[in-house]
C-alpha cells in the first residue's frame, strides 16, 4: 500500500514541479489551472495522511511556514561583488579599451562580450547542495546577508531542485528577485484600497516582500527572479558565461530572454541601443545592460578593482528619477468617479520622455509624504506608467509652500464626494458626472477597445461638452452635421470619423468587453472572457464561481466583474450599447484545426504580417503564441533578423517556418 502511495507522491511531485516550470519559467502552461489545482490538492492530502513520505522539495513546501522573529545571518561562500558603471557610450568605449590593456591584447582585437539585461530588483544568493535548494540570502554587505530561504521558497519560478544534467556538489547561484510592473501596480492599487502605504517602485516592492518575516506575505506577492551569476562552485567548470547561463536555463532557472554574445564594442553598442528601444515595453524594470567578458579565463585574468570585476560593466540607461517643482495640484475624476490628485510639475526629461504631471494617488499619500504646492520633489516613472512623486526635498523648502486638500465636492459636476470607511479613495457619487462619462467614452473608443480611429481625448471632450454624447452608446448615433459643428472639423474629417464609427459596429467580442471598462479587466483577461462566455449577456450573468473557472481569473477580478454588472446603471448602459454594437464571438476552434493545441513562437520581422496580425491568425486557428522557445514549442515562425530564438529552435530541433510556410500550413497549399 505505502509503496504505491510513495510512487504516487513521487509522480505528483515531479509533475507539479514540471508544470510550475512550464508556467512560471517558460510562460507556456501545458494544463489548465483547474487540472493543476486537482494535482496539487491530491498531493497535499496524500502528504497529510503520510507525512513521512513527503519529499523535501515538494511543491507544497512552497506555501506557508511560520513567521520568524528575525532573520538569521548567512555568510556567502564567495563575496557578492558590485559592478562599475558606464553612463555614456564614451564611457563604455573607455571600458573596452581598458579591458584590452589589462588582457594585454591589441586594441583592434574584437573581444567576445556576453550582454544581457540589468534587472532592477533585489540581488539574491541561492545555495544548492547536491542539486537541492539549501539556502537563500540577500546581498547584505556583500560578505554576510540575511537568510530569507523561507520566503524565496515561495517563488515558484525558482527551482527547489536542479533539473536535467547531474548537479554539482555545491553551487551558489546569483540573480535578481523582482516584481513585474503590472503586478507592482496592482499591488499598489490594493495597498491604496486598504489604506496602506504604496511602494515607491517595483524594486522596493520586491525587496519589501522578500524581507518580510511572515512568509505568507511573500507567498501572496507574484515575485519572480532572473538568474545570471555564480559564486562558489564545487564539481563543475564552465568556459564561457553564455555556456553557464544556458546551463542555468537547463537546470530550470529563468534567465533573461535578451542575451547575446557580441563581438567587439560596436556590436555591444548596437545591442545597448536596441534594448533601450524595447525598455518601455518590457514587463519588468531594467536600468541598463550588463556587459561581461564571455570567456571566463579572460574574466579571471582581468581581476577585480574596488570590489568589482574589471571585465564586467553595468552600462546604464538614463535614470527614471528626476527632481522638479510642483507648480500646482489638480484633481482628476476617473471612469469610476475616483478623485485623483495630480501634481502639475515644471517639465523634466525622464527616461526619454518629457514629464509634466505626476500622480499623487490620494489624500493619504499626500499627507504621508507631506506634499505641498511649490515643493521641490523627486519624481519617477516605471515602464510606460504614469510618473509619481517619490518624496519631497524638504531641505529646499522656503516656507511659501501651500498645503493641499481634496475638495468635498466634485471639481467637475459639484456633486458631493464620498469616502467609504476603510477605503482610501474619494469618489464623486454622481452617476451623471460628465468627467466620468468622458473617461468611459474615451475608454470605449480607445485603440485596444472599439478602436475608433480619430476619436481622441479632445474630440470626446467636445462631444460630451456640447451635449452630443450623454451615454457611451450615443457615439453610434452621431451624424455628419454633429461633427461639422465641432471646432476644427471639415467635410472630409467629419466623413472620416463617421466611417471609423461605422467600422466599429462589429468589433471582436473581447474588444467590447475590454471597452466596458470593468475594474481590473485588461485586454488579456477580456480575451479569456470572450473565449469562455462567447457573449456579453452571458458574461453579465456569470457568478463569481463561474468566473473563477476562466483561465487566469482570480477572486479579485471575479468580484469586480460581478460587482460591475450588479449596478443598474451599468446594465442600462450595456443594453443601450448592444442595440448599436454587434460584437463577433471568437471562432470556435475545432479539434481538427491545424494549430489546435499547438504552441508557436514568432521571431524577427515577417514580410507582410505584423506581429499582431500573425498572432491573430495563429490564435484564430487554435494555436497559442508564446514568447520563448522550448522543447514544447511546436513551430517557430522566423522572419528577417531573427535572433537567439531561431538559434534555439535549431538546437532543439523545433520546426522552423517562414511566413509562407505558416500560411500554407494553415490554408493548405
Ligand atoms: S552580474 C559582480 N548581471 O546589479 C556582480 N548583475 O549594480 C556581478 N544585476 O549586484 C553581477 N542584473 O545585483 C549581473 N544581468 C545582471 C544583473 C546584475 C542586475 C545587479 C546585481 C549587482 C548589481 C550591480
């Protein structure tokens, strides 16, 4: 009996760890959340009945653990060094020249550099003994850190056991723990809603989560980690950095997807510029790239200076923090009536954009940071999100600064505002507030929703101000004459806008769902909802329980959706919309579709299809598009300038198609 239970426990453990890897590292789940939960629960209950059979690397050990009184200190096997910085291209060239001198090589030798992203998180040192995660420590002073093993074990993308090739007797693996930007924003929204302190940036949020004494807090935060380095090692040798990182990937770690071996400084500069272009669209924060001599013998030979390896450099991007002055504080009224105080600041350049405003979140945050009009402040921006005020530079105060309080009436419609007990948000209670209406209309017509081209913020504003749009559905009742009366409209522009409105009457279902502006429901969620419910009325009737069955929908989202449709006003608005907009449900994918259940990775530029067109084509035919190549990838579709993904496909023997090949696979030919 116990033999077969043991075998079952071992099998479940192996399977769940495999699915964790697919989901959290490769971003390519192979089973549904519901199936995963079933496996997990079965393992949990078997382990409860037979605690002696529980494996120490069991996935159930990721949850929980008792709160600690304090962290123990842990000495690193090898010190954690730091990196010298290059802030400009010239400084990088100077680094390259220096490295040549230290290696005693002629300046025209093209050195082999390994380039990757510089993740902006909390550095961590993991120790694996005989392939098992034995401990995890923060950097501390570089020699001794804090033992945060309990918290790190809760991060599902971190292997509890090294998979694949035989593990070394001991190895220290170094990387960065971080919180993706979207999760950071969501965490802050929750913190705000619960009247708790918001985190200044994703890095602080990650650090704050890892340094919690109660591991259940870390477990509740969607932390992840990228790994790139080693400390002390027994029992393996590597020749090149690139080879080491490939091994990390094979062991089951997340490594940066943008990593490249570059020959010579020019190639590094090209990589640096390419990544800068992509910086805003990455799902996590980076503050530069790290350039490392790829040959480990070279790296050794170059040695260290002031606790930094001479053969590595952090090649940084322009900072996203800057000082400026708050000239005024205005109040914005959002889609749901929330009043948000916004600082109008003296324009500054920040990470490549000119910033004129920064969010102050709510009154509590203003009070907590003691922000006043006229203050000199530090502002910052993460990813492409709205900048925020981090702190006041109090030493610059003159005494002329003025305190600010949110008004007790809506600045737009003058209705009273309300702040519910326990909530940090102040809301305009009127449903007829035109500020809210403008935001709802703007959201409905935006690019990712109904995509009415040409109907920007200014036009929505005029339409509402002139009383032409009193409900979102009114957009579809507008005539040419209405536009001709607006400022700046002529015959042609009116006709164009009218055509755009006509063109939006039959949107894909998910676009309408997204356009409704339900709190927490973004584009990806809308797609899942559309596939699952196939009509808006079906969605509007769904219970929380039914919603929880949908891919990637958690309790908070489910609650928010049910809440949205429980308001009579929202239902009326929806009914009116459905009279004028006729969404198209996604095609039912039959099991016979060529791509049903297949995973496809796109890389490079295709001759005629854009990224989003290709994705749509694949999804319409039952396939799933993923961003990274693994053994589970069924096809890689490669275009011009395809990079490491193509190489990887070739190494793994994944079939590679060009655009023509994809089309003939789908359409035959
Ligand atoms: S290699 C000698 N690679 O940046 C230290 N570090 O400013 C070797 N970091 O302490 C570090 N991404 O915490 C390396 N791809 C990357 C990195 C990276 C982020 C952090 C790391 C380091 C700090 C130095």
